[in-house]
């Protein structure tokens, strides 16, 4: 893992990010339709609020990705106009798991956050990954945070 580089993705990484995304989809049992890589890359390139970090081997092979969206709060008289971040995907290729790369990607995000005035990071955790998230400091949110699902059957 020592030789693995973690860096912020640039526009020319669109297909690498898309390829990792497809691996994640397949692992979840989804079948990816033809043309999906192009569709994904176009959407990722258009999304100006999205930030993405890649982990890559010295050969340039991408083996991990973390991406999500920074949400800027509007100016307010009663609280700081800081920002929050939603992590959409954390994925490491199966051959590279268990070596600390997921944690390294998360710690890269945590190190980036203060300069971007991000004061809260949220994500949906699968049960198997809770220990990882807890290790870097995540906890369950306050009982004030609520959610309404509009895509769920009544
Ligand atoms: C979650 C994931 C990114 C972790 O990457 P990693 O490089 O192995 O992470 P680390 O080596 O830093 O830490 C290992 C942690 O992975 C988590 N983990 C282990 N098996 C897992 C699994 N089947 N699914 C998800 N997370 C798992 C555990 O929290 C583990 O920590 P522990 O050993 O203390 O219990 C990787 O398992 C993965 O890509 N899984 C598939 C996608 C996924 O589940 N993403 C998270 C969605 S919330």
C-alpha cells in the first residue's frame, strides 16, 4: 500500500472513476447497460459540485475511489456560512481491500475539508463498513436529523 498514490481526480480521470463505479455496481448485483460508462463520465464531468479522490498503483491502475458533493450554505445571520459534504461512493477493488486504503481515502477527505470550510460530512454506511467509519470518527447523527423517502411505496 505504501506505493499507492491518493490524489484528487481531474477531468481526464472520468473513465477511471466510471470504471470503478461500474465495478461497485456489478458487485452489488446490478447489470450495467451498454453505454453506461459514457453516460457516467459525461454526468461526472458536468457535476461541478462533485469532488473525487482516486487511489492508484504506480502503474496508474486505479484501485480506489471516494466521491461526493460539497454543499455550500447560504449566508446566515445566526450561523456560519460553512459547508457540508455527502459521500456518495467509497470503493476499493477486492484485491486491495483490508490494507487501509479505504481509511486513507477517508482521511484524505478529512484533511481536505477544513480549507473548504466543510464542517460536517455525512454518508450512508453498509453495516459491514461501520467499523471503518467509526475508526475515522463518524457516529450516528443527532436525533434532529430527519428524512422523508419519496421513492418508497406508501
Ligand atoms: C468499504 C471498503 C471501501 C473498505 O476498503 P478497505 O481498503 O478494505 O478499508 P480498510 O482496509 O481501510 O478498512 C477495512 C474495513 O472495511 C470494512 N469492511 C470489511 N468488509 C467489508 C465489506 N464486505 N463491505 C464493506 N465494508 C467492509 C470494515 O469496516 C473493515 O474494518 P475492520 O477490519 O476494522 O472491521 C471496501 O470494502 C469496499 O469497496 N467495499 C465494497 C463497497 C462498499 O461496501 N462501500 C462502502 C459503502 S458504505
